[in-house]
């Protein structure tokens, strides 16, 4: 990779800005001062004596607040991608409703987004659910058996196996592997409940960091990403 591209991507700056810092002799490759942006990077790159590491793909965990939409651009509401600054071309790997909070992943890896959102992968997502009425024990088997629901396009589908764990009178953990439009809200409606609060806390085996406040983000490592696909 050319040095100017490497610097532009790693530092999130323009090509003209990379030319400037190279001319200012602020960039080194290993122990020598770089001379041109056209140089091929064959060694460690330093800017102001600090090593700069280029990553082709980056992954961020965010704790989505209410009021944010899962789109990349929206004329009326703030977008989840706005929660991570200084990184280009991030998109949400999946979606959460505007009034749903919790775990989302933002990345510039399109193949990863396709894989993690594909129903064929059957990656279960776990939600903390609070409803207006009591969860009854017979609901557990009902969620396992599934419901006939109307999808966003008007078609009828039968939900895949969902797991319901009652944690208190009107609170539960619900795990689903589809994530169709308003699916949990619709399933709860089928048993006479109205969802009053919904928070995603887990994707696969990757859990929302309890130290992450709403609106905050942190970059994930490869070992974190692998947890998503562990069954």
C-alpha cells in the first residue's frame, strides 16, 4: 500500500494533508524519515514518533440510546453512525428501533454485516424486555413454538424458535435469531403484553459492556468478533 493511502486511512485525513506532514518530516518508516507519499509501506509507520497502525476493517460496539435511528443518514433524527467519529464508511450491522436501546455493532466490513444479519446464520440476539403486565410461565412454550405474524411487506410468517426467560413479574430476557420489524413487540402482543422498554444486551456470545454508557462506543478486537459466531 502507498504511504499516502496508509496515512489517510489510519489517521482519517486527506491525501493533501498526508503530503503536508510528510514534507514536515513528521513521518517515518521504521527508523528513516519518509520522503514521498508514493512510497510503498514495507515496515512500521510512525507519525510524530508514535506508531500508526492501519486496519482495513474496524468494528465498534455502541450502547445505542433512544432517539437514534439505525440508518447511515436521516433528515429528522440522529443516526447511530454519528456516535463514532473519525472513522469513515461505518454502517450498522443490523438494526434497532428508534425507541430500543443497547448493543449494536458499527463496521466498515460489508461481508461481516451480511454474515451477522443473515437469518441462515441463526445468530441469537438477547433482549431485556419490560412489559405492562405479568409474564406467565405458559408463555415460555408459546415463544418456543412460535407465532404467525405479519411482516412489514404484509406477508405472513411463522417465527423461529425464541427463548423466554422470566426474570421478574413483568420483566424477561427474550432471545431471537431473526430480528424482523418489531418482532419482539409483536410476539409479546400475541400473548397480551405491551412492551414498555426494550434493550439488546447480547449478540451471539458477545455481551454489551456494562461499563459502556448510553451513547458511548468502544473498538472491538478480533477475539470479541469471534464471540458473535460461537454457538
